[in-house]
C-alpha cells in the first residue's frame, strides 16, 4: 500500500514503483508485489487501479468496493469474482517493473518462472490499452478519468473536467480529508466530478468508448511505450521474438510526437479527444517522454531546455522538477499535482536525462531526490521551492525509488529506466 493512512489498499502504479525499489532488498518480495496485483487482472486485460484489502473497513477509503461493485458491474468486462477492485486503470509501468525485478536476480526469476507467468498477462494488458482505449483513433491510448493518469488534479484536466456535471456533494463522503490537509488535496468540486465520471463508467458496465472525458496524456503513453520496450526485452529472454514489440514501441513514439508535441511550448501537451484540441497547460507529464530511447535528438534537447527554463526551473529556482508550470495561473506549491514536486516523476526524468547523455544534470537531480526524500521524512510530495513536506509521510514509492537510486550500479548505467534500451541486458 502507498500509505497506511491515506491509501490503505494496493494501488497499481504505486506497486510497480514499489517493486522497482524492493528488488534491491528482496527480489522475492518484489515478484510477489507484481504477482498479487496481476492476480486481480480483469479478463479483458485491464489491470485495476486499486485492489482492495478485504480486512480494511469500508469507510477507511473512498471510493470503497461498494462504490465500484467490480464483481457485479464489471462482470461483462471480466472482473474477478473473488477479489474486489476499482474499474479504472493507472499508468502501465508494470512491464518495466517486471523486467527490472527480473534483472535484480535472474536466477531466482528463472527458477520461479516469474517472466513466463508475467508475459502473457502484461501482453494482454497492453492489448487492452492499445485496442480498447485508442479513443482518438491516432494510435495513442486515452485515459477516461483523471485518476487513471495518476496526476489527479493537474490543471491539465481543468478544461475537459469543466464539461462534467459534478455529483452532488451530499451523495458521497470523502475519507482523504480525515488524513490529509484540505489545502494539499483536490477540492470538493474536483471530487464531485471524479465521482460522476467513475459512477457513469460503472453504470455502463465499464465498457469503453462513450464517456465524456477522454484525454491522450504524454506520460501515460510514454510509460506504455517504455513498458513495450521492456516487453520486447522480456520476449527476447523467453525466446519469443521481441523485435515486433520493439518496432511497435518505435511506431508509438512517432505517434506520440505526431499527436502531442507542441513546438511553441518546447514540450508535449495533453490532447482533449472530445474537443479535438491540445490543452494549453504545461504539466510535468509533458516532459516524461524524455525517458524514450528513440525520441529524436532535437526534441530531447528541447525538453531538457524546457525543464531548466522558467516554467520548471530545474537547477535554478528548483532542485526537483515541479508537477506543474511555475508561471501557470493555476500554480499552487502545496496542492497535490498543481505544483508540488513528486519523487516518481523526478526518478523518471533522472533516467531520461541519463539515457540522453546528460550525466551531470542527472547526477544533480539524483542528489536532489535523495536529499529531499530523506529531509522530508519520505513525503508523498514537497513544495518545489522549499522542499517542505506535504501529504502523507513514509510514502511507499518515495522510499522505494530512493532505494533504487541508492543502489550501487556500474558507472553510467543510471537508474532502471535505461535498462529498456536494446542491447543493455543488465
Ligand atoms: C486518491 O484517492 O487520491 C487517489 O489518487 C485516487 O487513486
């Protein structure tokens, strides 16, 4: 679980990051983390964003299993019968995590058939995303809820969310405010819209295609592509040809550039599929494609410049990359994904900098992450200027990714992200 108080169940992308850290101290626990999550996969291939712990009281977290009703409302989509889950998804970091967990102890992994077990499930997961979620018809995946992209209240969603009629405030009770300060969390109006989108999706039996909210997000798609590269490595290891996956990852990279690159902003933007336009907001999500090995050189150089420029301030006004534009109208240094810096996005960018030969800048970012994680009590997120701790402390992925950065690696290898590159077999 990401946090005993705020998030007391198993979260999908948190688990992937947690496995990436755990592999250094217990490859077996890291394998179990992913095995447990994938045991809750739906028959249509989706990996749910939450797998609920049945021993946690219903009122400890909202929305709880009785809201999602996965085993009944999700029956047609193939939700599992015995375990309760949510019905939306989260960024596909899982194949990347599985490959890194394997590399931590290939002998143990082979002896336990870890990748043999993971591969068909991860392939089904990617198939679900690429076939059922290409709502814009351009080859990229759309998210149908801000919680799916993981950066819940990013200002990038304000415009598409403004079209959604919020559920009445009295129709639900938030549990997050029992643990987190309201200034650091999404607003009640945001929650009303999150609830409306999720209950409409549930009431359609979690069938894809008809929802009001559909956004192509750069980070979600970049993580899918990174995971597709990792699946190519996994296929090679299992003796299945990984070259088709490698080629698909390259095609998806070209689609990402074609649909989401905005030269005037010097970065990638989100595409509002329902309105048919790019969303003019700079979120950290638009820098994450830096982790792609076949990103054209000039685009990678432009992303590094943008990261260091006035909108994100890295190495100047900030030591970690903030979640949102420092100059943006909606910027708020303490409110969740509207400004604070997060460790997982900075870990991804650290890998991206290294992958594109920016060793000095990657080293500086690594130092900043390690210092901030320790000084903040492994906070969920921090003020990007002062590094003041916000949200939960003792947060799972903050600790796990710190472990990953601390782990001794041969010089120049960098963090796990660089292991997706062809030819680097660890
Ligand atoms: C929350 O509850 O805040 C989560 O981010 C939703 O998954």
